[in-house]
C-alpha cells in the first residue's frame, strides 16, 4: 500500500513538473510572438538594458560577497587572537583541572557576551569542562574539527545559513618545547568557540539597501539612455520607411537618399533598383500598349488609304487595282504577323511551365531551321554556315526551341549586310548545349543590350519597317529559353556584327509545385 502511494506521489510530481514546463514554454513562445518583441528598436533597447543592468548586478554581488568575506575574516582573526590569549591564561591558572577561576570565567563570559557567542573548553579526554551556556558541561564531544585541533591544527568555518563562525583553538603547553631537542608542544585541550555573525548580516542588509537605491537610480538612467539610443539608432530605418511610404502613396518617385548607415545604404540601393525596375516596367508597359496600338493601326491605316483611293476612282485600271490589292494583302499579312506574335507571347506567359519535352536531336533541328531560312538568306545575299563539334541530344520542346532559334537566325539574316554571313555553331558539355548565332550585320549598341529583349523594342525602327520586323521576335526567344531554364547573352560591335549565345541544360528539370 505504501509503495503504491509513493508511486502515485512520484507520478503526480512528474505530471506537475511537466505541466509547469509546458506553461513556461508556452509563455516564452507567446512572448516571442508578441509584435513588440519583433521590433528592432525594442530589441536594441532590451539589449542595451541587459548590457547596462547585468554588470550592475554582478558588481553588487561582488561588493557584498567581498564585504562579507572580509568582515568574516576580520572577525575570525580578531576572535582567534583573543582565544590564543585566553588559552595561555587557561594553562597558567590550570583551568582544565579546576574551573573555579573567577578571572578565567570572567574572560570567557566577556568574550561570549562581546561576540554574542558560545565557548566550550574541552580537556584531553574530550570532556567539556566549561560551557558559557551551561548546557554541555560534562558531556563528551568527539568531532573531526576537535580531533584535528588536538593534533595542533586550528580550524575555522563559516555557516552562512545559521549565521555563526566556528573556531577550534588548541590549548598548547609550550614550556617544555622551548628547550632544544625536546618534543613538540603538547595540546592539553581545545577551545570550541561559536561567534554570531548577526552584526555582519545587519551591515550587509544596510549595505544592500544602499546599493539597491543606487541601482534603481542607475537603472532609471540606463533605461532613459537605452530608450534614447535605440531611437537614435533606428531613426535611419524610420527615414527609409517614411521614404518608401511616400513612394507607395505616389507623392514622389525619386530615388531614396538615406546615407546614415552602411546597412541602410544597402537597403536603399536595393529599393532604388526595384524602383528603377518598376519605372522601366511601367514605361515598358506604356510603350507596349502604345506600340501595339501603333503597330496594329498602321496596317489598318494603309489598307484604309488604299481602299479609299480605289473607291474614289470610277474607272480603275486592272493593273492599278491589282497593285492596290497586292498592297492591301501585304498589309493584312503584316497585321497577321503582329497578331500571331502577340498571341505567341501571351500563350508563353500563360503557359510558362507547359512544355512538351522530348528527347530531340539538336543537330537535326538546327539543320531543318537553316534549310527553311536559306532561301531568304540567298535573296539577301547572305551566306548561312552551320558548324557542329559533336552530335547533341537534349530534352527540349522542339516546337518552341525551333521558334526561338528561327527568330535568332532570321534576325541575323534580315539585319545583315550584302555579301555577309550568318554562322551557327553547336557544342555541348556534360550539362549544357550551346548554340552561338554570329552575323556580320549592322551591330547593336552596348547601351541597348538590356532592352533588346523587351516587347516591340527596335533599335532602328525605319530599317525594321522595311524588312517587316514586329519587335517581338527576341522577346519570344528569351521567354522560350527561360522556360527551358536556359540563358541567352548578346555581344556586338557596331558595324561588324552581333553574336547571340544560347545555353540550355541537356536534361530538363521540371519545377515542383
């Protein structure tokens, strides 16, 4: 029955402790979730508060401990010196055999009263011959400290909990040991003294109160300083937040300038880059809408002018009528190209992860592309060259890759010079295959590198109109390559030619989620 009760108590105790720990962990988690503790300013404030207060607590503890140790040491030395004097008097008056000496009793009572302590005189038989409290006389005391003292060792100990110092002092007869070749002095008895440390405790209490007052004053000062410094240190972040809010509300679109900290400079630089990109995208969107309107309106306007010209004439010759209809048909074809390219871009945007990936011979795909484009190249008097260092097979969407590479090669042909060339090079390593399209054309300014892949962007609009460009080909090409987790880069020298480099993984890695 007793065992069952003990087991129940143990289980109950474990349950209570686990519950307490759960409550503590939940409290800590709740504190962490509080919005105030997520504040950078609050964290700086708390950090400075801790840095300021912890040393004060350590110093307080060091001061009190040092005072206590010093006070106990002084009290111990003081009492020990008096006990040595009394020990000599005990031998002189033969107090161990006769305790009726009024002088010794007076000295012992005075010592006991002065230090609020207790003195026990123990003879060589471990019997108590004198107790200033009168409680243990005649009793036998055998303890580790007393035994050591009979061997000539002085022992002291401090009991902080009960508030006393215990000192064991040997009563040694030195008269025989003064002569040479004599045995060491014999210990005739032991004085076991307990001295109260209440006075030290009172002083410690007073000192603690004074230190506490000083601590409170210092903590208030630290609190105020920590608050001021935390506000000062986080002021640049407030500036950044305010400036971003102004941009968000539309009051300004100027670049931010908050150079207080290196960290805020990094934030501001990153935001300014985002702001610049937003401006570029917004301008690109506006330009896109404008370009779409213009590109679609131009063929319609031309067809309108041609049809009105035919309607205004009564007897239109068949040759003129046929010429006008051919022009109208050409404008319709141009309109169709623009619309088809726009639809292709829209489709690529909406189905960015929808690729029909199969294992394809890239060599054969490029050869087929060049076969279809060589008649156009011959009309432009441009030589098309294909070089392949190895047979390359990759996991790609053949239709989309064909569209992308066709746009690159076709642009290289259209924007080339007479008697020029277009060179397509295919190579691969263990991870990627690379297609390089190099031409001897008019070139692209370096300042236009970051814009040529934008929709409707054309460096030479007049020349593009002549050759029927829509300004969408490179945008389509870039989207297709990005869908394949590839890259496309451009380098060019004005008047000498342009080189596009396409790099695509051999194995297509599908994006999860």
